[in-house]
């Protein structure tokens, strides 16, 4: 007794149509043994194609039992059905169903990719199959470059790629001219002679006459199952399916196939892909640029603060800035500065007293600001010498008539003179010798056009303005001491000395921290707004991917028919979504970096400072958006019913 290959018992297939159940197949009992050549015939609507779809595991029966090589298919998962299609069946479709973006060789290879066959083995076999079918000179041609007969031969080669124990041919010559149709039938008979089980679905009795067994359907029932009288020739199976490679290689090959198809799909719709990326590009560019602008602004502001002194606390008379009575408070004295200098939390102290005076050198007179300071002022404020030196403690103690001038004063009084050290200028009526010229402090607060000069505070107080009190005291906090702790201690010390708190402090470190927090908050706020653009871009990606799934439904059906798993289909569309987002992210980062280059070439002192973390985060964000917004379209593609997908035009 011949071994049973396919067995159907009581198979029914019903569809819900217009609120009522439409029965397409009714109580089908059918047994098929290996090596048979069977023709299923019947008028249109008799259920031929539905029966073929159930036999090929593209569709499931509503009721009844269907077994493939003894395995019941009714309870199998989709991926298990895909395995059966991959290992047992080869499909030859009336409309060929070749993937238009792939070459003949690539189309034939697809079933072997999903079967895990190594690249070398599958390419060799695909080429041999095509050569055997007379397509050896068309390996690199796409379907659009082939005639109908040639496309059908490629379809046959694809059906044989994994061995094709059972070849299911749905109207294999229906779309061909007579000569091409006869050639296809000749090939099918040769395959039958080689041991393949051939199942033809046709309405043409002449084509059915080539089969050994003819099954006739009418109104969803088998009305005849007869032998045609042809003698079955002994099978001579010469074509073997290639052996599958390792599991890791199989996963790798399927991944690269999905990647290649994603790239082909993106390349074939370049404009649409670019427009889809636009939201991602704008979002990523905005996030990276905003972070760079925020960091650049913060550094610029902190640089300006640093030019006023590092980790310093200034002490002023009065209750606060703008106190109308501060001019009458005269309790800040050099004694306070001396007391502060002895504290362990203090690195350096400088008294400050100021006055505006007329400066004269020979016949040149200008107005400038005289700053009476201590010898530590230049260290506290971070002032550096461009020429000469600064005065020292001895000069302060002796009320030396020495002056350090800034660049503006040098230019105003001495013009282009090469050496100004040792020159004597009049500060009001007091002659002072120039001992140093300070470097220009870039980005310092205040009007950079002012003329500033520094003289020992004892000289200003004793020789020029005759006052005993100070305008301010500036303290540089010792390293390792928190600025807030030092400020609290200063307030306590001076309050104890004065008996009342008649002064206020200005902590530049607190200003620094406030600016850092404000800048960080603004950066976060604007970045959040930019993230909205990313989300909008992600929604655009999802919409386009949904369109792509709809456009490529038939391709999905073909891939499922030749054995693609749900994970293979999902992987292909997820990769495409992620690629769109990653490339968009790359372009967005490039756009942001380009903006930074433009700013640097604009001649401005300001520069954008890019964060590696922000750039890496942008790419991670792109990937996450691709996965999140690509998941739904990918899942929809993977859940498509193969038979429904194949029927979609």
C-alpha cells in the first residue's frame, strides 16, 4: 500500500459574507500519495483555489482534519505552518508573484534563506535551477526585464529551491501564450518524472489531461476522482534540497536579507523616505543644537563671572543693592579686612576704595576710575600683568605712589609708545609712577571702554581722597571650603565686630550656581519642545510604514508562502523603520554640527559646545522611536493571513 503524503477528512471552509456564512468547501475527503500528478478542475467558484490554499497550508479549514506526512495541521502555530510550507511545498502562481526589486537569482534564493541554507550553497543551487530551466543568461535580470514565460520559469525554480516535494501550480499557464504554456507544462511533467508530487489547479481540461489523476469540484464538493489512464513513470529524483547551515548563520542570513529588502524599499521611494525622515532630522538637530547652545551660553556666562574673580565673596555697606542710605554707612574699614585675612576659610582679602579723577600725562587729560586695592587684589580678581609688575605689601604699607594701568588707559595716555613703565602720571594732583600694565580681561562685566587704574588703597585713602572707610571688601574663599559656609562665617564675624548687620554680601559662586541651574532648566525646557518634533516624526514614520505594509502586502504573502516566519516579516519592517530613524538621526546631528561650524565662522566669540552624551542620546532616541513607531506596522505585516495577502493587488 502506497504511503500517504497528504490526507484531508471532512474538510470544510466557510467565510463570513454579508452577515451570513458562505460555505466554499464541503466535506472534502482526499488522499494524495507521493509522486502523483493530480489536476483539480472545476468551474469558477467551485473551490479549486481554496482547496489548493488549504493543501499548501496557506489557509486553514474551518472544520475537518488535514494531515501533512502524518502531522495534523489544525492546531499548528503560524510559524509551524511556515515550516511545512518551507520544507514540503513549492508554489507556482498564475501571476508569478515575483518580487519586483530582486533579480531572478535573488527571487529563487528566498526560500533557502528562510530555511537557513548557507549563502554559497543556496546561490549555487539557485543558479543551477535557473540554468536547468533555460534561464542561465537571465540570472541578474529583474522581473520587469523578463517575459511572462521567463517569469514563470523563475517561479518554478523558486518552487524547487528547497526541494519542493509537493509542487502546487495554480493555473500555471493561464497568463501565458500557448507556446509558453506548453513549455511550462513540459517542465512540470519533467519534475513529476523526477519524483515531485504535482498538484495542478486549472479549469482547462486539456491541461488537466496531462495528469494521472483528475479531481473535479463543483459547488465546493468533490464530484469526481478518476484516473486519466496515463501510466505513472517510475520517479527518478535527481534534485535535492540544499542542507541547512548552522542556527547562528541562519539568523544572520535572515537578518541581512531583511536589511537588504529594507534598503531596497527605501531606495525605491527616496522622496517619501526623505520626507518621512524630516521630522526626525528636525527633532534630533533641535535637541543636539539646543543642548550645545545651552552649554555654550553657560560657559560664556561662567567665563564672564570668572573674569570678576573665582570663588569670591564681596562685602558692601547697606542692606542690599540700591539702598539709598548705603553712602552714609561708613563702618567697613581696613580693620575688617585685616580681621578677615586671619580666618582659616579665607585665602586672600583685598580692601577696595574707588574714586573718579582726572588723569594727566604731559598735555593729555582724560577721566578715569581710580581703584584703591590691596596687594592681593590681582590674585583675587584673576588679573594678569601684560607689562611690568603689580605692587606688593610693602607698597601698600608705605602708601607708595605706584600705579598699575589697564590697556585702555595705556592707549589713551601713551598712544603707541613702546615702553610706558616708569612714566609718571598725575592722578588728580598726586603724581604716581607706572609700574605695570594689566592684560585685557576678555568678556568681563561692565563697560570695557572705561579707564581703570589700580593704586594701593592706603595711597588713595591717605594721599588722594582722605577717607578712612572702604567701598567694599572682596574675599577669596580658601580651596575646599564651601562658599556658603564661608559666607555665613563672614556675616557672623562682621556682625560681631559692628554690633549690627549694616552690610550685605554678594557671592559669585551662588550667582554661578543660579546661572547653571537656570541654563539647565531652559535647556531642558527647549529640549522638551524639540522632543515633540521627534514624536511627530515618529508618528510620521509609523504612518509611512503602515502605507508601506499596505503597498507590499502581496510581497509579504509571497514571503510567507515560501516559508517566512512571522518574526522574519516583523524583522524586515522593524529594520526599515529603525533605519529611517537612524539615518534621520545621523542627518540631524550633521545639521546641528553644521550650525556650530556656521556660528564659529560668523566671527562671534560665542561657540556652541556639543555634548557627546547628547549626540549618543539622540541616536538612542532615534532607535527607540524606530522600534516603538515601527512595531505596530511590523506587527500588522507579520499578522497578515498569507492567502489574503497573496490575493491583494
